[in-house]
């Protein structure tokens, strides 16, 4: 798995942020770091007419503002994307028609509903020619997609499977063999490309497939994007590997790859592999042309099947999953949020470079929204310049004398950020930061003073060069199992 965590994000910043909330948080964080005003909304329809799609929209809608203008965002999509473009791309059949009109290569196929007779469906399948793909017209996340269908029996099974999922409008199209690649385009520029590989394990000559799955899932849990998308052992997986001559207790040879599913879907345990630098100019140009073929579409993700330099466009995602590009299983992280904010607020380019260690408490904000405590939440503005921070370790009579509350009050008076915490050895640690170096340095004198019941004997001073959450808080006493530095 890729070891290179994005340099502008730390594990602490994204801890507990999962799914599409991660997309929204990362995009909002980039804009906020640049000095833009950030607001989150319980009901975005009160402030914008942006089309909201999907389930559980809370924690995914926000705005970014400067003195001149405000832009609204839902997940990774901003208000430069017209609602009409969202509606077109939500309909796979209509998307295909727009692409065909623009002379863009797409798989041959047709649309039908469940009122169509089995005879008509089979005749249509024969007309297109095996192998086939059958999928819901309005589906997402690969749900209900059936690939590499090679018989009439499998056609009817696939149709029934999709019907059982609650869909009644389907597309049957020719199966195209190639790498499944998501290309993210912003304003005519390819920003990232990720190849999606079906769930798989690599043999070591000793471990069973079951053990290899467990080992790989441990690695996926370390990735903030993939932690939600583990490889689940279910009947579909078991049936798939058995058809290939394996079972869960099989021991693959060293370096032998065993595919576990037939679809390259990350939500089903697939791997995102960065291929931005390897993708040919021809395929990149095709992705850009696909975006231009949809009126009102300014940025989005394009799904293609690529075979060397030839490719077909499968669909377009206006509210695209961008976290796959930031947290690939293999390859280089790509800063898609930076490109999007550059496009919406070009005057802020580069302003986040010196602020990559600051972040805000998204989980707390999302909790407020989930409980409907607030209708909107404005995040405290980011420091205007590069963060300067110190860690003070304070000795003396500093516990059970109100020291932590006193420090918090004094820090908030000065708009300082950081935290105070009791240590198990009787000391208190204070981490404090600001874009004002003088305030940070002077806070050591404040700590030396302490509240009336305290008596400070000594303060050890250290440079603090790791992440810092905006605001000032009291943290719980560190347990003996915690290995973080003081």
C-alpha cells in the first residue's frame, strides 16, 4: 500500500471522517486554509438551489466566501456545475446520447424497463452481441452492475438481480475489455487519474485466501478513504473464486494475484491505483472532451475503460468521489481540492502552502448538524499567516488547582490555538499556536504566573511542528498506553 500520506493532510486531521463526508471536508479545508469564510448548512435549500443527490446529505453542504462573492458546494461539486448537467449525468442513457452527439466513443447499447418481455430483452442482447454489461440507468457506486455476461441465462439472472434491488429502468450494452479508470477534470484540465482494480489478494505461498483478506483489510483500515470499504467475504465472493478454482482456504503461490470479484468497484473492496502520469495524452483528451459534451459541466469525474491508447467513456460523475485520488492504495496522492479551489477562487492560489498543519474540528460540526443543534455553522477563520507554535511542559503544583481552565481562558482571550492537558507524572502540557509569534512566546510568561492556587516551578519549552486544531481546548489526561510525545 502507498506509504506516502498526502503532505498537506495528517491522519489526525481526517480521523473519524469517512465516506462522502471526507470529500466535502477535504474540499472545505482547502478553501478555509486560504482565508475564505467557511459555513456548513443543515438545510442547503435555504441558501442555494444546487441539486442535492444521494442519501444523508448532512455534513456535505457548505459555502466558501471572500469579500466579493460566495460559492456553494455539495461534496466535491460546486455551483459552477449547472443543475441541468447534474440531471443529464444522473441518467446514464441521456449521458450516452450527449456523448454520441459529440462523436465520443461509448459502448454500443440500449435502454429498457422491466415491462419489456424476456424475449425482447434476449433479442436485444443478441443484437448487441456478447459479452454484455447490464446495469441500472440511474444507479451509483457500482450497485447492480453485472459485467461480462455471456449467455441468455445470465442475461435474465442479471435483469432479475437488478429488479430485486428495486430498479426498474436498465441499460444493456456491449462489454468492453480494458482498465477501469476515473479521470478528474477541472476547467478543461486533467487533475488526476485513478485505475480501479477489482478486489484481490497477492499470495505469499503460506497464507490462505481468508488470511490474505484479513491482512489486506488491516492495511485498508490504515487508509482514511479505504477504511470504510473493506473486502467482505460474502456469497458473491465465494462463488466468484470457486469459479476460478479457489476456495477460502486455498494457499496462492508467492506473488500470485487472485481476483476476488469481477467488478472494479472500490466500495466492494477494489484498489485505487494512481495512473495520472502514465495515462496517455489521447485518453486525457478524451476525458476533457467528455466533460465539454455536457452543457454546464465545469468539473467532474469521467469513467473510462482504457485499452492501451483506445478508450470508451462509460459514464460521468458530477458529484464525484475525489478521495480516491488523495488516498490511493498505490501511487502518488493528487490534490484535487487544490485544483477545484484554484478554479473557484483563483486569487487565493498558493495561500494554503504555509497553512498545511492547521485544521478545524469537522466531527464536532457534523455532530451539531446531525442533531439539528444549528441550522448553519460558521467556522472560526484560519490564521492569516504561517502558524508559529510552541509546546510548554509545566512542573510544580499545577494539577487540581484549576490550572487547565485558567490556561484555556487566557489562551482564548488572546485568540490562541491549541490545547492543555494533564500528564500522569503530575505535569501539565500546553500547546499553543498563532500567526503572531510574539503572542506565542509571551504565553510562556502567562503560564509561569498561573492561577492563584498554582505554584509553577519550571517550564520546559519545545518547538511544535505538527498539526494543530483551531480553537483552544482541554484534553483528557494521557493514558500510559499512549505513545505520543509530550
